[in-house]
């Protein structure tokens, strides 16, 4: 080994040890490793920040924005509720999510499939009371497994197809991967379904103040319209849309107040008083096509597209104290609607317009940024920590799915590379106002992108120093003395071990020629060995950095670096045990 190779192995080994130690945040560790690599000369100074322009960083950042747009639209959640209304347990929810992600990953980019289903996972987590971490890592692993089933499912499959064509003159076809990939997907999802308890319950590591200041007992009014999907249906159907987080406190019909019996039939112009978190009330409003209290806010006679919702507290010095919303008439005088009111420790029974406001009341206000800022200043209201409040904001339900579909379609037919397509999809979210401009950078998980950008040149030092060639040489020597199943297993294990430090396509480029050459020298057909490399490179279950899918769920799941091998190590062992006999049976080496 050369000095450069020793240093490269040492820096990467030290970095991995500190990651597992988990005393420092992952982006800080990655940046320290980058500085150390530059200082020791294994990463040239001019290459130190090359990771920030790497395709993986663009793909992950864009996918986070696209996923946020899909979540904001609520369309996938509504479809799941319509098709699978009784999924209330973690096992059934997780089974649906993993199967859906795996099937989608077979035909579209697996990170796109994961981005589509992540918002549903968060919704299921709220519904079942489980941590999102219980869903996200198994979903990521299912996406990796699903990608094994077709030629276009994952980058390693595409690369080995090209290499086989260069070596033998015949490429793998679209569904040559399906028999082995389908077996591994079924086995893997079954394992994940029964052993998901290996994943610890985590919460997002970087708690923002807005996550702490959460109002759970807003009182709001919604009106049944002629266009409502709940017209002539029972009140219980309306409450179900809130997933158990919302209760109906009264139904106002004409001049009478009716008790909120579950079997009460809703009619046009009924006013339903609801109590619950604003996000849950928003789901009821958007899916039921209901009308919130207040008048439509317009600009030049057209609906104002820049309307936002904001939470504010009535301070001790506020001039609103002792007045009611009806007396204030804010909709007409200020262009602001009061959508909901929360009063700590008290269930509000009056209509919103009649409630006398008091010190400490929390108001959910709707209006333009300018009108809300003026209202807060003029009336002595204190804004809560800034966060996205969905209730009362404008949504473009089909735009996010359309953007994501176009991105995946253009990559599938080769019109655009993956980073360009996903970046364009994220930009489409902004241009078509699927996500407000102020929320774009909230959707991008900065620490994750910094970690990726810092790790890329550090990991690449293994290749530039010749360390990966050294490993390949060792493997060739060892494999020469093994039977077919042993050599195949060694190639598979080696590809799995190398992938966290190289990207999966680079792993195939390094390992596949070695695998094919000694398979030929031993008198074996190369197909099973090429596929073993593709499977090993496509199944990184041990770290959050070896594949974009694992990175995508790392921050939202609140995982630690050491969480991945807890579930991934036994899954990797199972994949190895199943892959070797399956490959030898489906692709005989003799």
C-alpha cells in the first residue's frame, strides 16, 4: 500500500467511526473529514468543493422540494384514503407503502417513487400515532429492492447491461433482471414487515421552535356548499377526514344550533364548528371542498394568489382585547380573515364572529403578507414562530404530481438526465406556485446537502489514490481459490461493502470488470457475476450516504448514522443468502 492509500483508508475509517459514535452532527463530521483530507493531500484543494456541484446533491435537494410539493397538494393522501380507507395499523400501512414504492421503483427512478410516497408515510404516522422513522427507512430499503427488478430500475442495472454488451456483444434486456429482483423484493419486504421493530422511534434531530409551539385546539367554522363532496352525507364522514384529530362541536342550520350527532345529514349552507389542529382542519376543508369563514380575498377582482395564513397572539397591550371579530370587520377594513381561534384550556362554543377576544387568544389569520404585517403592528399582535400554516392557503392539487410525472417520463425516455429533470420539477413547483417562495428553502434539508457535498470528494479519494484498485486486486486473488458459489458471494459482499464509499454506478464500473475477468478465467459464464455486482451496488442498507434514497429519509426520519445497520445488516445478510442460490439457478455459471 502507498502512503496515499493508507491515509485515504485511515481518514474514511476515522470518519465512519465518528459517525457511529454520534456525538457530533453528521454535517460537521463530514466537513471535518473534508478539511482533514485536504490537509493530508488525498483531496486536492481545487477539488475540495466539487461535491457541491455533484449530481447527487442536486437530485436529493430537488427531490425534497418535489416531495414537499406533493405533501402540500394532499392529492396522494386523498387517493390512499379513497382506495384504502381502513388502513389503521402500522403493519397494514407499512405493507402498502413498501409495496407501492417497490413497484414504482421498478419503472421510475427510485428516489422519485420514494418522494411520491413520503407524504403519505407522514400522514399514516399521525394517524397511527407511530414515529415517521418507523416508515421511512423500510420504505427507502423497499425502493432499493424494487429497483432491482428491471433494467431501468436502478443505475447499476443499466451499467452492467452496457458492460455485458461490451464484453459479449449482447446486453441484458429490460426484464432479464426481473426473476432475481422479484425474489429479492418479496423476501426483503417480508423481512422488513416483520422486523421493522429494529428501527428505533426517532424524532427529527433539528427541532425548530415552530415544531414546539403547536396549537392543537383551534376552533373554526366551515360551510357546506353545493360543490362539497360531503353534501347529503353524514357528519361522521366529515369528521373521518380529520383522522381522529378533529371533533365537531356544533352544526348551525338556518337560525338553529343542532347537536353534532354522527348520523346528522349535512345540507347545503350548513355551518359546522370544528375543533382540532389547523393541519387536520385543513385536510377536512380541502378534501371535502368546504368553505372557510370570511369573505374571498381578491386583488383587482381576481383571487389573490399570494394569500398566506399566519398565527398570532393577542398581547396584553393589544387594542383587539374586548372586541369581537364582527365588530372589527377585518375582512372589509383590512383584507384579513380570522379563520380560527384558540383559547388555552377552554372549548369555545360561540361563533367566531361573536367571540370576544381576550389576552392570550391565538388567532389564525388569512391575508396577504403586507396586510398581515400591518395588522400585527397596528393592533399589537405577536406572531408565533414562523411556520407553514396550510389552512386557508391556495393549493394546486395536480401541479406537483404533473411535475414529478414529467420529470420521471423525460428520464425514462432519455430526454434529460435525472438531475436536470428533477431540478426542473422543483423549479416548476415554484413557477406554478405549488409551494410558496418562502417555503422553498425550508423544504431543502441544508445539513443533509452539506454532508453529501463534503463526503463526495472524501469518498472519491479511495478511487483517486488507487485504493479501490487495490481492493479489487485482493478480491481477484482470493476468489481464484473459491468454488462458484463462494466467488459469487464474495463479489456480492464486496460490492455491498464498497458502495457506501463510491456511488453505486462507480462501484459497478470498478467491480464488474474484475468479476467478469476472473469468472472467465475460472471457466464460468459472466452473467451471474455481473448481476451479483449490480445487486450488491444497488443494495446499500448500511449507511445513509451510499444511496440517495437513504439520504432522502435521513433528516425527515431523525435517524442516527448507527440506525441504518440495525435494520440494514440483517437485511443485507438475508439478501446475500438468497441472491447466491437464486443467481446460480436462474443464470447457471456452466
